[in-house]
């Protein structure tokens, strides 16, 4: 229901799931994550000693899940990559019969303390130019050297606090030729080492602060959780001429490629979630390498990085499948400069630092989703086959044999049939009306309620309540109309009078003959209902109604409850339904206002009790969806119902007709 809630965060860390056999637990969790309506955004499975096979099964369930933004798997035989995929550590399994468990938490913590993994930082070409400019500014006499007394001022210009004594020591350490001063190469090497050292210290402090904040280990502080690590969505852009462009990131060890798409302005763009640290980027532009425009660049300190080029149908075959990158672009979201400011002023996709961002062109979606492969980037994930059970119609109650029998028996035993049908004929008559009850419902609903004509006496007799019957007041006052059980009694009386007395038929046979005569009258409502349900209960209509569900709920809310008793959930009456259709300009020549009760009945489900409950006479929201759709179906347009729904609801929204017919 609309008031239901779903689990968004789940922490089952340190539960030793793997020690007690986690296959069933992981299978259930993977199945839940595969569901399209999964609402889980953060999952912590740390330190559960899950085997690689169990982690791989979890990864399968996660592959098509694009809602889980944070996943922790430390202390299990797997890790999580930068795109949110689970990478099972299968190398530790010695054989199919000997499945090793991940190292214990104590051992893992010991490894982290003993051999911490240090991130490598680069000094950009822009920073190197700033160092050269600082050297030239200090070397005013053009001697080509910097003395220790001049070094302190230079370092302060670069944002590095250094005392005079430290400046002398630094010169002595960097003075490779021993002449007591630094030339430009010695000065540059010293400044680069100090900048990198400060960044490493800042990164270490950030990791320790994160460890203290979350009360977890340093190993846990190096996960790829987009939520806990405050990752940001960043737009990667290339503006040059190209046929195809891919981006390779240091986060993925330059092994995965994210394809850029060309927008309407000619830019090549893609979005990636990046952590608050320095990330290196290399572009593949057609069959060569390139760098990001307007971003700092740096030369790789040691060996060049191998890039395996991607291919595309629109590109000729590359001469070399693997090329080497010796220079990279830098995106720095936290470890780049003093005070943690962004070194290159990278622009996130929003002014607000958030994890999930609304896309203004696709309301309800986000710019960047986890676990998106290159193939999915082109065609998104392959949707599961549509099913009625996952649709907006899932709670609809069809007329089945059990429901029809319950309603028929309720109506029959409320009539006064026993007064004029005796003995075994009474039971046989019940069986006949059960067999024709669906036709009976179409006859009763075809004109909303039966009205008196040339059967006045029988009409009045059917409305008289039997002595000794339940004297509770009926839920509705029918005035000059018949309720459903009264209409049944009327048909029984007509059958006995028409065929029983004139053709000497027993009541059951007379009733069967009457239904045979009346069958053509039920064909139109029966055909309308079947073809309407077939047209409505489709994937296309489901999508249209789900897309505009907030609008439809607003309409329902504003046009219901006028006749609902205080304290009960507001329902929509037939009169309110007709007023809503008139206000929304649904009526046309083929569907005039007088047909509104017919559309109302097409939207209603069958309720066995029509005496002491108003459920049969007022709509809930699901029935309103059916009734509203029925009104558009009865307009008899040539287009499929899904197109009519989408066009009509879009028109309501775009033209702001709500202001004219929504009350409140």
C-alpha cells in the first residue's frame, strides 16, 4: 500500500554467517536484491567469513541491482570495486573440495597495520609550472640558484609552512652537488617531494578520522562505499572531434572503459562516482589516447601504463591493440591541496555534494548508478518480462468461480424465493442461477439498476422485505431502484410468471429459459468488460499509470470522501466519479455524460455483500484507476488504450488542468 515502508539500510556485520553455512542466507539476500522494487541502499556484511562462492552468488544478485549505493565486504573472501561490483577472491581456493575461508579479522587487521597500502600521488604540470615560477621569482639576480634563506619565502608561496632551520636542512638534503644552494632541477625535485608528502599525510589523517568516525579498521576505511566515503558524481567531458571516446580511470587500474556519449551540443560526456581523493584519467579518442581538456595533467613517475583499446563498429581496426600512456589527467576531490580544497576545481554534477542526484530530464532517476557495465551503458539493463503480479494492477480481484458462488448464494438466500418456489425446485433453481450468475451481473450492471416498467407488481414485490428478516438498514437507499438481490428475485418472479404458468415449466427450467432470452442483452457489457481488461492489463498501460500515479492519486484524493463516514478511508462515489470526468473533459460524442455510471461499474470489483457494506458502491484507488481507464476506453478512439492514457494524462499535467478541477 501507499503507506508501506521498505528496508533501506541493513547492517549484519560481525555475525559469523559463514561459520554456520551461509548459502541459504546469501541466496535469499541475492534474490531480494534482484527484485525491481528493492529499496536497500546500504548493506554491511563485514567480517562474516563468507567464502568466495557465497560472495560470487551475492554478486550475481547484485549485477542487475542499481539501487544499492553502499556495500561493505571486508572480512570475507571478496572485495567491492569502484563501480560497486563484487569481486570474489577465488584465487585462495585450493580445490573444489577444499574451500578456504577468508583470513580472520584479527589477521586482516594485523596485515593492515604492518603493511598499509599507500596511494600514489602525482604533481600536475600546472603545479610544476608554479614551482618553476616560484624559483624564478626568488632567483632575482638570475644566478640560477636558490639559497637557504630564500627557500622559506618560496615554500610559503607554495602553501608549505617551513621554519628557517628546516629550510637549511632541506637544502642540505636536496643539494646533490654539495654547493650549498639549489638549482632549478634540485629545487623542483624538493618541492614535488614535499607536496606529495603533505598529500600522503593528509590522506592518512583522513583515513584515521574515518576510522574513528565509523569505529572501524583502516582496512574498512578503504572500501568503495559511495555513501560512507562521500563519493561524488563527476562529469567527464571531451570537446574535441571524435567518432568514439572512452575514459579509463586509475580507480579501475585503467582496465575498464566507460564510454562517453555525444550530447546535443557536440560534447562527449559521461558521469562517474569518484571518491574524495586524486583520480587519474586517460581517454581513448578513436584509436589513440587523449587527455581531458581544462584539467591538470601529470607525467607518470615510473613505467608507462598499458591501455587495451576498445573497438567499435564505426571505427577502423586499430594498428595496435595495446598502447602505453605516459601522461594522465588529474581529478582531485579532496587530496589535492592545502585544506582539502579541490586542486583542479572539478565540477560535480550538482552544486550540492550528494550521493544520489535527480536528473531534471528524467524525474526520479539519477545521473550515476552502481554496477553499470559498458553494455548496459548502451542499452541499460535487460528488463525482466512484464507480469501482472508486479504491475499496478496486482491487487485486482477478478471474478472467479469461488467469488461468483459466494455472491450468488448471498443474493439468493436474501430473496424471498422460498415463498413461491418449493421443495427440490428451490435447490435446482439455485444451481441454475449459479450457472448464469455472470450473465446476471452483466444484466444488472448494464443499466446500473433495474427500473420499473411493465412489471410494476413484481418490482414492488421484490422490494418488500420478508417478515422476520434482518432488520438492519441497508447500506444504500435505492429509492425506485432494485438492489442486486432484489433484481435476482425480480428475475425469478418473471421467469415463473412467463414460462412457469404459461408454458407449464418448473421454476428451474423457466429461469434457464429466461436467461436464454435475456442473453443478447448481456452481450455488450460482457464484451466491453473483457476487451477492456485485455486492453488495460498490459505492460504499456502499467507504465503509463505508474508514470502518472502521483497525478492520479491527487485527482482521487480531491474527488473522494464527500460521502464517506468520518474515520473511514475516503472512497469515491459514482456522483464524485462523474463530476471528476466532467472536470477533466473526458466526455465526447461516443462517451456522453450519461455513460459515466457504466464506466464506474466497469471499474468496480465484485463484492458478495451489497446489503450492509458500501464497498460495492464506492471506489478505492485501484478501482478508480480501472474506472478512469474505462472512461477513456469508452471514448472509442482508434489508438491503443496505452497511448490514449499517456496522451490524456500528459495533457492534464502539462496544461495544469488540475487547477481547474482539483479541489483543495
